[in-house]
C-alpha cells in the first residue's frame, strides 16, 4: 500500500486542481496536488514539500479532511487528504502541469480522477448535518428551519414521517426558498419518486431499510444521495448504489433507544477507515462531539435534537 498525501488548497471558495500530463496514466484528468510520502515524512510535511516543488507555493496549516484506500488495479494507495487555506508565493507549474483555481461548487463539472470523488464530496459538504425533528405545523417547521439557517446550518435533512405525501411535498417546496437563500442544501427523507415532484431539492436521504432491494442508484448524479447505515453490510450496499455520503449510527446511546449501547468512537473509526466517501456520525450527537467525530474520521456530525431549534 503506497502512502500518498493529497492537498486541497482553498482560497475564496476555490480549490487548486492540476491536470495530469500526457505521459501519465489518466492523462488529461484533473486531480488535487500531492504525492508519495518519502521515508520518515508525515503527510503534512509531504504536502509542504510537494506544493513547493509542483506549484512554487509555500503552504502551512494542513488539516485532515478524509482518508481512505484506493485500488487503481495495478497499484493500491492510501490517500491521506488534508485541507489548508494558507499559502504564499506566486503559482508556477515547475513540472509542466496545468493548474487552475476551480470553484468548489463546480468540481462536479470537471473530469476528476475517479479516486478523487470522495475528496470532492468532502470539500463540498459541511461538518454539521441537521435532521428535522418534531414540529406542530408547517409554519412552526419553517420558523425552526429559518432559525437553524441563521445559526449557520448548511445541510438539512427534511424528515417528517407523520406527514402524508402532499403535506410533505408542500413543506419541502415552502422551505426551499429559505434554504437556498442561505446557500444551504435540502435533502428529502422520502421515497425516490417524491424527489421528482420537488425538482429544486438537492437530494435524497434513504433509510437503511430502503436500500437492500435496490439494484442501482435511485436518483441521478446531479442530486446528492445519502444513506443511513448501522453495519458493514449496509455500508457496502450504500457504496454499491453510489451514495455520495453516509450516516453511521448509533455512536452513542440515544433517547429513542435507551439502554442500547452505541458503537463508540473506536468502533466507528474502524468501520469508516476504508470508506471512500464522507461519513457523518449519528446517534446521541451534539456540537460538543464534533472534535471527537473528526478525529475519528468523520466528516462531522448529524443530529436532530443537537441542532433542531426549539419552538420560537
């Protein structure tokens, strides 16, 4: 397993990407700069060296983003991906690569290395994923969603199992102007066919019970697909369906299942170590768990009570 450091250098909503040379495999495709670790190097040290050699930029403060193995067929690599917002110097392509500052929101339109797909998602997704909780009526739900957006929430799962289809779709349509107005995204916890009736929604959240009979991704690649998982079998199925990210739970004991122990952070880290897409920790989570979640390989945390505002 070859150890590779990958760097996502971000500036004003854009990330630096490079185009592979004609003499390289996957020629012409775009990737994030980086390279193999030399003997005794940490990934952060490797990135400082690689960016100086390849881009002429002096970088610092590389922070972990995601890590996963990738099988290229003829070679297996472990990608250690970091992100930084600190760089000095003038961008110069010392080794002949074409470099470009690409808006993070436009990465999906580029022909990126397939191995970088999980990195793209990790860059595009926030660390907080709010799941809607109970509410009295549509007005109450909208007020709570607006309060969460004002608090900085950028990714929302609309979950309302008590609502019939028409009421759920009406709520989703009413919420979308507020969500998109704050630059946030809304995923529907619903049947795939419901998403077609709310085309402005950003994606679909599927429960683990809804995926095992599926044989292909139920929605187009232009929408986000998230899947809730609890074990290795469900994780494998989510990856087979081309999920963009998953939720893994329960990390801790939850109020809805008192007395049932959670996975714990060590087990969470073990289960997510080989997952090539972002993973949110779910189950008993609050903002106080963010540091633990990220240090154990999570994109961040997903929560209902931890983020769903109280009545206004």
